[in-house]
C-alpha cells in the first residue's frame, strides 16, 4: 500500500500528516505500529508523531495524533497548527475557522492567510485550562497544585500542574541552561503521582511578558516545542504572579504568543507558525 503524506513542523515539533478519512490506513496497519514505523529517523520518514485526518459526526473534522513511541496523547498544540494548515491548503476544509474533534474535546483553530491564500500562522482557541488535581490527573491532598513539592529519583521539584486536555507539570528554574531536561523530565513524567504520566515544562522568567521554556514530552522525550506546554506555562506563570495573562514564550524551535482571556471566555489562545517541509509517498 502506498501512503501519501505531508511532513510538517511547528517550531521544530515535526509530524507526518496522513489523510485517513476513508479508514483504509487503519485497516492496513494499526496506528501505533504505523507511528513507530514512520517516525523512525533512521529507517522511516522521521517525526515526533503522526497526525491523521479522520471524519467526524458532529465536528468539521477529527484530529488523531500518535506519538513516535505508539502512545496516543489527547491533543498537541503544535500539531493542531500543522493540521489546520494542511486542511486549508489541501482544500479538505475551506473555512478559516474550524471545529476540530480531539480526545481533549473541541479545539478551534483559525488560519491567517497571505494575499496568495497561503497560511502564514494559526491562532488556536485551546479552551479552558484545567486546574483540578483530580482531573489532570495528579495525586495531591489539595484541590489544585501550585508549586507543590514532588520527590523523585532526580531530586525534589516544585511543580504546578495544569491540563490543556493533556497533563503538564510546570517547573520554574533560574537558568534553563543548567537544567538536566532528560533526567528530571523522565523522572517527573513517570512519577506515581501522575497516573497517566505527564509532560514536563522547565520555565525561566525573562520578564513580565516573556518566558523561556524547555520541554520533556510524554511519549516523545525532548522536543523543540510543545504548544499545550506553552499554554500551561503561561497559566502557571500567571498563577504564581510571575507574569500577567499574556506572554511571548521562547521555545528552542521558535516563539509562541499565549493569551489567557480571564475576563470573558477563560480560554487560552495560542498563535504561532506552521510549516510544510515536504510531501512524499512511502510503501507500507
């Protein structure tokens, strides 16, 4: 079976996007096996995950993402921007504002286009952040966890937990260059207090409106960017009074503008780029 794909990236977080609205790919190979095969950077295409376009009964479209290790996260902010660009530029959807079904619920991306109708950026309504420990989930004797100590094999760390449809543990640091992202990230991700594991963000405050970030992603390891993680970072920074409700987040792959509309919708809005790297085909 020949698969046509688009390789795309959002701030260096790279994905293989496949159109499986007819379900033929899933019949040919289970998605977790497909992700492990295609995402291999030596023997496959290479990527942090695969994203599949699926039909939805009550939304414009359905978003399915599988990490490179075969696990299925609820959502991915960088992947959603790539997804929206792919849908619009391939005329799968013609409207600029889309209602997308995900495991995290409804996500609404809106593409911004140039004079040639090419997508130059995507603003994603990420919905409300979830702070209740039971819903993240995070085992804690408090309703919410703001800089709560977590003892791990790599040390004790103060974590602020947020869900953006997927779990995040935000850790504030003095200097990002001094952080053992892999060692600490792995220890926190798999800690027993996170029964569904967690993404881990290391955040350095640069100013009242700027944050530096490095990330260890659940199921993927170190990546250059994480959109939901940047949203969680802004929420945590606001809750700990490090920033207001808007900040530019500097990730290793580039920058994201994050805004928390605390006055009206209480939703998080994330704006950033998505880039098509190349199109191709591969025999399955």
